[in-house]
């Protein structure tokens, strides 16, 4: 229902009793920004009851009161959200603002790929996807900004999603109120209620859509470097993994596989690309290749010539250009559906030559000036730097804005859906959508795999996300623990960091081991390193280090039945794999401020070691029974415990039920029909999921969900859904008993 509000209109819509949309017009106009919505979204127009000067909306969960002073939302009789009086909607030229009361909220969480603190209360955040390769703890913004947050009070919680793609800001620096604003676009936001944080996230995906289900091999170990520069080098790496019996599923090819960094081409050192991929396939390897959005301006270059109707332009009619690795480039307008189709189908040459997945990089989009381009080539190719120098670093907001604006296309660049200022933050998201739909059209039976650096709320429908160009330092290891929670709490389940660090040479064996120990519990598990840095293959630091790392990679493969099952839960319910402690234990206020430990799914508590020479750490165990994953020592929760941390041990605590598989050199090498289930807590259950791990057949019901439970130490299994010829036998480990259970 649309009502008058100040000198504008306010459209109030609902998705459910707990999801309310407030969409304000701007200068009398109201656009539908729907790029990121779930394809099946269906808004309802509720009837607002008028009482004197107020409008009242009552659902089964919420009571909303809209007056000329602002909007107030009650849960039963408790006020849980309120505008600051007469500051519901402020306009200054193109800019729009809204101010909200903090009330009882203790913390604000989410916001996409953010460094710094887990709880953003007291901070000012910028939403403008930005390539900042030399970033630190306090750096903001970065590669993937999501205008969504989860607000936690002692006895209630809610989420807010600001549906605006422009350069925008969240300000939580005042204790009594917070605000969000944008430099362009409209004030269009969703209030998302839930009894628990999990409920809020489940409701959020009703707006942005469910995560796609990746191929199962994408959960295996993945090896990358900028760059493996020839077919010979790739073969050497692959052969060494297999000779040493170190599990690995994927090898990545960075920009050097191309002809002079031109997208959708192969260079001279990869002339026999298809033969190489066929050889790798025989050994169980998949190949993922990088693709950037920048298209080299070169007469006769097929992609440049064909794309002239699809590239972004300036108001004067010339192409909007910027320097990237190939030199001066143009950029597709991914807000144009025809441009997306054209870009997507161009991946055919890669898939025909055996490529299994696509890595979308530089898609903020990131550009360089001509001078910076030549400087980067000088320092990396001739001076052999292993990280980019920090130039013009500043903490002043006005200077920071100037700096980040220069790192991408000009604000006035024209897209079909508006100028670049208005649509910048969905550029990477729409590139991934284009890639996903292109791969799906080329190989409709196979699941696409896409990895992206930039994105927006809803990116989970198309891609995995990694945290961008980090550094091989202890501080960046520490930062990753928090940033992966932030991104996960923003509705993105398939996340990871460059294990070992990308920039700067990794010289510490201890750091590499500790990062691998943590990386096993990233949903996306890839080692990646930069040009001119120390090698970061498993065997790069000597035999002792190799043994520890190999054991952890093997653990990853043993955990795949658990990981694949909890990813299915993430897809269906929106609950991520990496869970800040409050997601699983909202009734325990002690979990609101535990940034350096997290749950991996419902049943594993991970407490990473993130400082050198750490002998012990303190771990908080919430109420209930917990079991040390390594030695089966039992603990009663509701307290902190001190845990020893020898170099080969990351503190992990288990509860309930964990399914395990066999160690394999690559996913589904052995095609086993048996899993092992270890019972850590009596009277518990777990939903196990399985399908063929490769095709889209699961969408037609060809999958199994099995409820595995134990009651009074007696195992039980029952199919919730049966549509796939899967496991036949479960080996239960219950206390000191081994029980075979035939399905």
C-alpha cells in the first residue's frame, strides 16, 4: 500500500509476517531496483489501517506504526525498532538519509567482507566495492560491501537490508542512534525480524535467494599461484601432489595462461591447453581459470570487436576506459541483459578446452591510471616486488572517498540501468550472474563453479567468495577469522581467504601451518600466493611442515560428508557454515563478543591460533557437553577453559554427531558407499545430505536426506527424502562400541 509521507510517497510491502519493505519515492518517482532479488520473490501489499494521523500494520509477528514523526516497530508490546523523530527520510540533492534509534541493541554484525571488529557498533562503514591490495585491520571499504546487518539485543534481534547499489554509508558512532545514507538512488530498505539470528538469516534469503549448490569437488583442497606460467609447470605440480599422495582437487591458472592477458584467449606457453586438461582429468584434477572484466582495446581482437555495442560509455559517447593487466581496457555493461548473454556465452572456448570453473577477479571493477599501470609493471616484473607499496594512505574520510572513487570507472559512466555511481556495487554481482548463466547454457547438466572477489547481497546464488588480496602476516591470519564471520553473517555461505597470504613472502613455517589449520574450516579452501613471493605448495617448507599440513588436508577430505551436508542446510535455510558463536547460542550473552572462535556448522567449535609462539589459548564453551576433537576428553560447558596448542593442533571441540568419509586423492575417487558416524553426545541427531555431486539432477529430487540419530546410545537412521542411489552402510562409533547399520 502506498501512502503519503512528508512530500513523498511510501510504499509498504510484505514478504511474510516478519519481512517488511519500506520504499520511499524520490522527487515523486519510485524505481524498482530488483537485480538482486530472488527470482521467485512475490511481494504482498498489506492493508494499512488509518488511526487519526497514523497508519497501523499488524502481522502475526509485528506491529508497525507509521506517523509523520517516523516508523516504529513493536514485537508484541516491546519497541524493537524506531526512527529518530522527524528524521525518517532526509534528502539533500541526490543524497538520501535515514536515522534510527539504537534502543537496546548491543551489536551490529555482517556488512559483507569487512576487516576490523566483529561488532561494528561505534564504527563508520562505506559501501563501495574497492580494490585495496595493501589493506590492514582498519581498512574500509574493501572488495565486497553488503548493505545488510544483523542487530542483536539481549532478548531480540532483527536484520536490515538497504536495497541501494550506490556509494552509501552506515554510521554507528553515536550511542543513541545510527544512520544510513546514499549518494544516489532511493531509500528502499527491508526490516527483517526473527526470534533468533538464525531465523533472521533464513528470512533474509527470501529476499536475495538461496545459495547455489556447487560441485562437490569445489569443497576439496585447491592450489593456486600468480602464476603457474606453463603447461609444463602445471603438470609438474599435479604430478607431485599425486606422487606424494596429498589430496588436491583443483589447480588455478592466473592471468599468465592468456595471450598477453586478453580474456578468452590462450598464450604461447599453453598451446596444448586441451591436451593438458585431459591429462589432468585422468589424475582427478580440475582446472579453474581467471577472467577479468577488462577487455583490451585492440583492433582485430575478437572480444573487443564483437563487444563494441556492450561496453560502458561516457556521456560524450566515447568508451569508459581504464588500465588493467592487458593495458587500456573497456568494460562490459553487465546491467544490460544482452551484454550479459554475450559475455556468458564467450566462456564456451574455455569449457571446450577442459576448463571446469571460472575465477572472476578485478570485478569491482578495479582500474589503474596509465601511470599506475606502468608503475605496477615496473615494480613486479623488473624490480621484483612481492607486494604493492601503500600510496597516499589516509584515514580522513574526504580523502578516502576521493581515493576509492579513482580506483574504478568514473561516476558519470553510463550503464543501461543508470550511471556508475548508481550501480557500481552490483557490477561484480552481475558479472557473476552473467558467468553463471553462460556456463549453465553451455553445459546445462553440470553445476557451474565460479569464484569471485566482488559482489553484493545475493551473490550466493552464483558464486563462492574469497577475501581478496591479503598478506602473509599473522595480522592477516587474525583478520580472516573475523572477516569470514562478517561475510557469512551477510548471507554468503561459500567463503574463504587466500590461505598462507597472497602478498609478501611467507617465510614462517609456523604461520603456514596455523593458516592451513584454520583453512581446513573455511568453506572454500585454497592456497594462493603472489608473483615474486616464496612458493606455498604443501611441500615448500620441509618434511615436518609437509607432514602436518598433509594430515590437515586429509582431515578436510574426511570431513566432506559433514561439510557437504551443512552446505545443503545453508542452501535451504540460509544458515552459513561459519557461524559466529551468537548464531548458535543466542540465549548466551557471553557469545556476543567472541570474535576469535566460531562454530563450523552446528557441531564443531573452532578456536584458531592466530599469534606466533602460542602455547595455550582460552576457549569459551557454551552450556552443554563438549568433547575435545583430538583426544575425546569431555568438558561441561558454560565456562572458559585453557587449551594447550602445540604446533600440530588447532583447538576443536565437537558435540552431537559428525559424519566422516574416507581420505581420497580427490573427491569421489573411491566412490564409497559407506560413511562413519562418530557420536560425541547421546540423544542427538544430524541431517545427512547426498547427491551425485556434479549435475543439476538434485533439482529434480535426485538426492537423499537422512536423519541420523542416537537415543540412549542406540543408533537410528530414516530417510526424510530418498531419490538417489547413495550410501548403503553407516559405521557408528558410540563410546567404545562399533555398530554397523545397513540402510
